C-alpha cells in the first residue's frame, strides 16, 4: 500500500488506483476538479488529491514568471480558524477573488494554487502543470542557481562585432558595427528621415539608429543589440531560441501574422517555431492610453476562448484572436495589430502628423466619417486625428500607405509573381490558399 505524506494535509494519504469510485463523486482538494482517475485519499476524512496534484512540485520555475519561483499553496480544513493567506497576507474571509494569469478564470481560494507572494502572481495548479515543458522543478537552491546560470549564459554571445567606438565620460558608444544580418558595416546615426523603418522589427525609426552608408539597410539600436539567444515565455520548449534573419516572409507562431525581419526560432527539430521580435518579448500585462486599468493578455492558443466580444480599438470581433483585456470593464484590444498601433503617423495630404485618438470629445462624435475614404467611422472606436486641421481618419486608411522596409516584395512561383505592399501581404497570402512556393525579395541589398 503506497502512502504519501503531503504538506497540505495532517493525515497520511493512501494511493487508490480505482477508476470508478463506488463511493460516489470525489473532488480534488488541490485543483477542485472531479477526480476520475488514480488518487491519494485520507482514510480518516474526505480529503482527496488526484495523482497529478499529489505529485506536483512544491516549488517551480515557470516561464510565465521567471522573476521568482512559484510556490504551491494549499487550503486545508485542519488549520486555525480564519488563517492568514500566504498570497495576499489577509485573512481568508477578507480575501478578494484572484484570476489565474494563464486562463484568466477565478482561482478558488479554498483550493490549491501556485503563487508568488512578492508579485501577487497566481495560477491554477492545472494551468501550471498542463505542459511539462513549461516549467522546471526546483528541489533546492542549487537547482535554482544552476538554472539561472544556464539562462544567463545563453544570452552572452554577441550578434555583432564592434569596429569603431568612442568614450562619452564613463560610457562607451559603439559608433560602427558589423552585424550578422548585413554584409556591410552599420554606422550609428541620428539623422532620422521621414518614413524610415527598421529592417529588424519593421517598426518606424524615430531615434538614433545603425544604418548602412552603401544601401538603405537600417536597424534600431535596440534591434541591433538584441540577444543572440532568448528565452521565449509561454512556449512549450523552454530552451533559448536563436535569433536569425530568415531572408523571407515568415509566419509568427504566436500572433500568426506574416512578418519580415528578425525572428527567434525554436531549435527543436520537431518544432522550428518562428517568433517575431515583438512576440518573443511579449508582455502579459500592459497599460494602454485608451483605458484606465491594466490589461491582461488572453492568448488564443492557451485560453482557447470563444466569445462575442468586440475590440474597442477597431470594432472588430475578438473571437479567435489573442487580446489584451480588462475583465472588469469588458474592454478588449486585439493583440496582433491594435495593441501595437503607432501613436503618430504621417499622411501625404496633411502637413501635420496624425495622432492616435481614443475618445471623441468634439464635433467628430456628431459626424464620424473618414477624411481619406469619406466613409463613416464606427462610433466610440479609435482613430487618427490632426488637431490643427481637424482631420479624422480610419486606422486602416492612416496606415494604408505605410509599407515595410524595401517597400514591396515579390511573392509567387516561377510562372506568376506579384509585387504587393507589405500590409497587403497577409490578405494576399490567404487569397492564394497555399499556392505560394517561395518568398523572395527583389532587392538583395535590403535582406
């Protein structure tokens, strides 16, 4: 007879391998779920743990919270009346509800959970254990120190060589580098021109950057200094991902958007997932100027939620998309595009810049239409606005002329090639329905 001494219960627990429990339905006291398989049970009281929860590590390093280890906590009826909660430091009858960071459903404070008391981070036991590759079991401080050393060492390899530098007081500034992604040297410059885009992340350049004097290749300083290896939070494979320059359009495994530029790729041969630079450094919580509360990320591939909610930015459905969400206010923003909209864009027809606007507190609320396409705008959604000219523009209309570095790409096979704007590429690829055989760029100097 297998007996388990578990920290969450004062009595020994006996292993029961019965699949059909004649005594009726029993529920796991750790996760709160109905037990339908092997379990550990107390012979003196109605305390049960399913096999997975009984064998769950007491402490783990989880990819959703690398800052601190998560500790397993359990509620037990055999403790002093109204005890102090180790998570929020309040008595149980004073505890507010907490939502799981992974599935965003309420955590039953009467059941077990993994938590970090320093950061007020909490997740369901089942959510923490749903993928064995997501976490490392920590049995001792030595295990934790070895893991940190491994992750830190993986990011030390530089992805560029410094060819020139200057000293600015105690700081050293790299003024010229040889980057792995380009065959010419890149020089640090603060001469930012209009509509310059980074070839690494495809976002607009507004600050000093590294540029090629022989061609139009440019990189943000931050993109040039990206680590050669990076731990991607939330991915099932928790080895460091390698930074590459795919030399083609690739589909990000997280946001599912067709991207160009740098990618972090999983080195597992059975996987080979590519993550764009943005998704490789994903924020699970973020602030938005369009909402007063902190927004939590609901990834489509983890929560698998189906809903009839709408994006407060564009008005589109959120069903099947990853979103940043405020549950209390039912405020939702598409992760893939709307959460990353630039604050400022330029329009050829306007000498001023257009600013992303979240609320309509002027005449635009009475007559919501777009000054570019002259069609109506959906009320109470975001738009771009020029305060000087009074121009109001749809988000797609404001961004429609902004293209990726190299401006256009040729996509297709030997018999048919198409030159398209970058922002049209996702729609174009869907339209081809898998007929694409290769993705090439016309100008090798930009790759």
